[in-house]
C-alpha cells in the first residue's frame, strides 16, 4: 500500500469518527429537547434530599432557567447514552471478531443500566449522607442557592454514574484481550491510590466519612471489575497479552 493510500485510509477513519460523533451529538440534542417536558418534575425530585424547593433560594434572574437547562441536559444524556455508546463502539467494531462484536452489542444497553445504578446509588445513599452534613456544619443555618445545589447534585450524580461503568468497560477490554484479571489484581495498590484521588476530587465534602462513602463503592467496583475480567477471559488463552507485556 502506498503512502497516499495509507493517508487516505487515515482520513477516511477520521471522517467516520467525525460522523459518529456528530450523530452522537444529534442524539443528545434530541433527548435533551425531549427532557424539557419533564425537567420541572426532575428538579423537584432532585431537591427531595434537602427537603424540597422551599428550602432553596434563587437570587439571579436567569438562575431558574439555567437550572432547568442543566437538569434537562443531564436527563438528556442519560436517555442518549445507549446511542452515544453505540456510535463510539461502532467505530471500532469493524476490527473485532464476530464473538467480540456480540459482546460489544450487549454492552450498549448495559451501559445505561450501570450508569443508572450509579445515579441511584448517589441519590439514595450518598446524598442523604452528604446533604445533612453540609447544611448543618458548624451549626449554622444554611439556605443554599438553587443553582449551587443543583450543580452540586448533578455533578455528583454524573461522575458516580460514570464510575459505575468501570466493570462493563473492563469486561469489554478483557474480551478484546487488552487486560486480564491477573493484571488488575497485581495493580491493586495503584488502583487504591487512583480511587482515593478520584474520591477526593468528586466527593463534595472534605471530611473522611463522605470520602469513605465514595471510596467504598469504587473499591467494590474495582473488585467487581476483576471478577468481570475473569468471566470475560474464562477458557481463553492469554498468551497474546503476555507477549505484549514482555
């Protein structure tokens, strides 16, 4: 193959990636517009951990609309996640075997399931523990701003939802022979450090209790990822991966 043909092939791949990202963006726009219908209900649902909208204040003219848009974007992302994952995985699927493609197709709907599990864990476990601590710290009565509270909640829910994608991601990587369970188990010390850093960044409060609440599910997710990698590589030869590491 000539250099010109190689260059055209690279540009063809970049063009396909651009198209995939474009359609993923379109799906996000469509689902966000659909979410406008339910955004006000979602806002009320998100404010339940702090006692409802009556315990919040808005002090800027555009604050309410910005909250409405942010909640619509988050719910739109959740709805569009299967389409986004499909477009991203479809870009790499031509280079996979039929067996690997089958597992990738299964991963598309499962990505939404794992993300929703993370969001649910945040809403039903993390927020009930974090919110009372924040609003009662030092015994000072606190009436948070609506935008500040929604930004805090949606950011926390988004990143915890993304964290719950780890086992699924590891499973797919193990299926295409990029990682294995032994490799992940051997690097557990590095994983603990990374998890601690992530928990410190994502956790909304600096106290060790809430940071531990964040680290605990991440550690469980890492162990679960090792288990998923074992299932993915069960009965398969890892000699290719060993040769790469050598």
